[in-house]
C-alpha cells in the first residue's frame, strides 16, 4: 500500500478515535447526573458560590440554585468525599477536622447538604456573567431566567448602578468581559429590566436583564464620549430641567489607566441613540464638584437636593439638571472653616463661640473624608467624639474604615442606613460588607455591624437597591462586584469571578443593634421631615 494512502487511512482512524472519545465524554442526559444541592440551614434555599472539592482536588461550584451537576468517569457508583466551603457559610468538621460529606454518587440520584450561614445577609444569586444556572440546566431543573447560561455574551461585569426611570429599571456597569477574547468592553455597558409587579421578577428570584447589544450580539457601549482611554460612569440619577423634563444623568470619567483621569464631566442619556452624550466637561482640578457614587434625594429648607455618598454624604447639589452642570452649585458637608481647602498640616476646623465643631453645608469649602478626619484627630484639631465618619464594630469596638457603598432611607428602621465595604481588615481586602445607620443622611455614623464576609476575595462597590425593598423596608437587597482583582486570591472562582452577586438582609435581625443616642437612649424611629426616597420614580 502506498505510504500516502496508508497515512490517509491512519488519519481517518485517528479522527474516528477522537470522535468516539468525544462522544464517550460528551455531557450525559439530565437524568444521568448526580444532583447535589447545598442549602441554607436557616431558609432551606439553595446557596450559590459554594465549592465542592473531591479528594483528588477537582472543584465544582454551586450555581445560583445551589446545585452541582456531578458526573465524573470513574466516580459514578462509589462513595465520594466532597470538601465543602463557601464564603460566609460553614459545614461542621468531622473528628479528623475535615469539613465535608461523603456521598453515595449514583447516576440519576441526588443528595442535599445543609450548610450553616455565618453571614447575617443571605447570598441569593449571581446577576451577571456566563453559566448563572449552568448546573440547573444540565439537571433539567427549572430556572427563573429566559437566558440562564449566557446573556448578550457577557462573561463578567464590573460595578453596577441602577435607577427606576420611565417605567423600567435602568442598569449600568463598568468594564465588561466576553468569552471570545480577554479584552472586552471598556466604555460602559447597560441594560433595562421590568420592575417587580410590572412584569419583572421578584428580586428574591432574579433579574431579567435586557441588554443594549451590538450587531454581534455582545453588550455594547452606552457612551458616546470621544477620546482615547477607558470610560467609566458613576452617579446615575434622574434629574428634571427647568422646564420640568426628566433626564437620565451620569458623571463620566475618561481614564488613561486605573489611577490617571484624562477628563470628567456630565453625561445625559440620548433616548434616540440609547447612549450618554457629553453635556459639560468639568475642571480636573475640582474632582469633587460633580455627581458621584449612588446619589440620594433629600429635602432641606424647602428645596430638593442630590446627595452624593462616597460612601458618606459629603457633597450635595440642587436637584436640577442645570445645577448639576454648574460646579459652583455644589456644596460640601464639612467641619472646615468656610472658604478653605483641606491641607493635612494646615486645615482649620470651624468652631462656634461655645467651642463646638460646626458641621454643615458650606460653599467654596472642601469636604472632609474619613481618612482626613483621622488626620485631624491625630493632630488634635478634632476630638474622636466630634468625628462623623469613624464607625466602630459593635462586637469588637474596633474602628471600621469604610471604602464605598450606598445610603438609603429605611422606613422599617426609621433611619438612614449605610451598606458599605471595608477598605482594610477582616479576612480579605475590600471583601467585608457592613451595615450602619444614622438619623441623618450626613451622619454621624457611630457604629457598624459586619453582615457579609468573603475569605480572601474582594466584594467591592456594594449598593442597596431600595426599589426592591419589601415589607416596608424590613427586607432589603444589595449587590456588589465579586472579584479576585484586589484580593490576592490564589485563583479566580470559575464563572463567578468579576461579576455581580445579590444578597438579601432582614433588618429585623436582633443582631443588628439600634444606634444609641446621648446617655444611651434609643433615638426616635420617626421619619425626619426631610427624608425622601433615594431614587425618584418616573413622574
């Protein structure tokens, strides 16, 4: 037989062998999987983001239903031990110190593992990314989403903002990754969803996102800001102009890299093109006179203002589009002498004739951050009890340094509540989420209670979506970015990394203490006359 012909036949044999092997290793029918469900021992609900690891170090992660579809050649039939581990949850260890379960792994069978929740908040589901309900689909289990494994080719999304407007909820994210290449979209992406009770899902079940997608099906940019660099958005809000017409507004920043800003300004949404267009460019020398973070609306002195918590509400502006575009309209909530800027060595604290610090809204005066407060305390210009942004852990009495978060009025607590991530401390960097509350949106914030922990993993830029609140604010929902980026984690979590996770918190939990006023008295739960919803609804 000629050599060429022999090679051709041999090639056919190799291909046939590969096809046969692929067929043998193909995903089995749904009924052939061994179903493992990990549930919260308090609620019985499936827990996402729990790792099941075999003795030979193969890892499987529960999907948003708390399910793992297990089918491993060689392991279908014998008893298999799984180490069980999940952020903020634990399984009791056996006599040898192993936290796990040995399960009778059989095709078509199932097992349930109850896991103890240590977090006060309950982890519900992943909102973005690929494979949200991967294992549920493999098992043939029901899922709440129309696109449960890949929506708009989104593999990962950073830092969310959301606001109700025109009968929908509008969502924005930062950088967005996709399956086909490591570099994705770096000019902001967006989507809309229907509100609960108006065709949308109960927030306990999920969020059905309708992305703004390009011709290739991938989530496209929602900015039309020209120039090189990354474009990030923050401070999403709805603002009326002088004629009474409402607009969707953001602050945009055009970045050279993570720390170098090239330009920033105000963007207004163009409903015809579904993109944000530049309204005005701000001075780079005044980075705080602009919308930031997750704005709230607060009425004071007969006028509505936007307050911009980052994470504390230190900047405000009248609730008008024209004012947002005017840097001179912004005021700072500060303890500095009017008309002065902050300088570490020379900053001057304003005091009244009685010697008390004068905190208030002041024009042409710099705001004070929590880090600057600590500098003022260290220098003796401010007493610790005069500070507004130095909450202490109610359990350890140690200071908690907040990094980013959101402030919302809560009718159930009768206070303004803060959900924020800790900058340092705990088992991870930017991974510890805290709850605090105050009688005023400006503070002071005296105490904090840890509600979520992530072991050696970041969970940054959390935001409380008060438009999802239930039972008069007793049940609240908040999400954040789960990412290894700043954590030093040895390896990213498959599918979950660089995506948004939703948590739920019951504010009637007795482990959330009430703040104490002067003399240890509990403050009144009466809603202040200035209190308003954090996100204005349509109309």
